[in-house]
């Protein structure tokens, strides 16, 4: 599991690099035995970033280099 702490200072590059790190961990692993997961912690805080880092998530979901599982977790 790889965690990315979202904040108003989050950037698209930070989120992309976290998913790329996840993909490197998953590479050459059997999905039945090992699944690499990215946790976007406090994802609501990233909405306050002027760089709009969450817009990159739709691109990540469509690309094949990312992990199979994607989660956003935020305290309400």
C-alpha cells in the first residue's frame, strides 16, 4: 500500500508519481497473490489546490500503467 497525503499544496505530478510507484511494485506480480494499492488520504484537501491535482485522476484511471485498485479516502 502506498499512501499519498493530499493537501492544498498537492500537485498533479505528485499524484501521478505515486501511481507510477504503485505500478512498479505491481509489475511482474500475480494479481491473485499481490495487489498494490494507492490511498489518497484526505482527498478533499486537494480540492483547495489551485493546481487542481484531482483532474489527473481521470487520466490515471484510463491508463494501463497504473495499479488495478484505486481508492480515495477522506474524513468528512
